[in-house]
C-alpha cells in the first residue's frame, strides 16, 4: 500500500489547487473539501474526465519491458543520469514515466531520493509503483495543469514523452533541473523504411530548446548514438512499444541492425 502522507506531499487538488493531505487510509483531500480516492495498487488518479489522449495499453507496456529490461536503451539511461546528476535527497518527477525504468536508474544513482511517476496510463503507473518502494504514482494528463505542488520538485525528466514546459517550470524549484530526451531523425531509421513507425522531425531538439528558452537556461546537449543489432522479437517490440503501435498495419522492416540516436537536453529553471 502507498505511503499516503508521502504521496500527498507531491500533490495539489486538481479542482482548487490547494495542497492535498491524507484524510484516511485510502483518501487524499484538501481544505476546500474535495476528496480523491487512492487506488489499492498504490497510486492516485487525478485525471478527471474529458482527456482526448490515450495512455499506453498493457500490450504496449509489455513491449516496452521487453525492450528496456534487456538493456537496449541503457546508454540513454546512463546519459540521462549523468545529465540529471540527482542529489542524494532530490525530489524527482518523471513526466511520462511508463514502467519506471528511467526513474529506477535515477534512484540507483541517488538512493535517498524521492520519485513521482506521472503517466496518463493507469497500467503504466501501476507497474512503476510496484517496481520500487521509493516511487509514488500519479495518473494525470501532462497537457493539462499538473496536480503537483508548485516549486517542490528538484528534477523533472521527460523521456520520449509529451512536454508541458510551463507546468514543468512551475513545479520545479528555482534553479531546478529539467532533462528531456528527444529522438533524432535517424533514430530507429531502418525500422521506419516500411512506414510502420511515425517519422521524427529533423529539427525536433532545436524546437524543444527554442520553446524552453523563455523559462529555462540551457545547460548541455549530448547526442547518444549507437548501432543496435536486432532480431525479429526486438524489431516487433520496438515497433509495438510506442505511439506507432496505434498506427502500424504492417510488420516492421526485416533488418539485422538499426541505429539508436537521441539528444539529451538539460536546462535550469530561470
């Protein structure tokens, strides 16, 4: 069962923006009287209704586990940890946390840190909170105002996920760190040849940096690129783990190798 006092320490009410506190063993509430039930799986959903976006399905998460747990993206995780450099007592928010793979890498580098896994998918948040006793879980839509307290986060990470830069800035303390992992145009390019995966704009990292400039000072940009041997199982998992899974009608291209290519961008909140 979740530590509700710890979980509440991250959160504000999505209705009135007042801080949430533990009310009883399965409820969080604010002083305005709004109440929010905590799921017995150990997370709280503050999503509300009306979101036009869909979270990852169980099949997509299974594919992601198949890719990540064999170390396919471990160089990305290593670069993320190096860029983030979390302090021992850091409070870390992963926006679009998925199964919690990258959060666990950060916690391994800072064992005393606290972590919040935010994702639109309840199935993803369930997996993240079950994967570590140090991870709290929140189901929420990144595109909406985040039900997270202002100025209480030391580090926000965003890996292949939607970015709400204004809200990331609000929840970060002054001088806090934002690290964003952005795929480059050549990322998994050989698997895109048959049109089974969505294209990536060539200037995506530049667009992210430009959008961040009003709120964040740039710190560093590191390119992570390496050749990745792939078999049929890995090809299918790479295709099935992301948003392309909702669009792909054909099997992935039958190639023996592809390229992993991302930019790891780090910023400081102004």
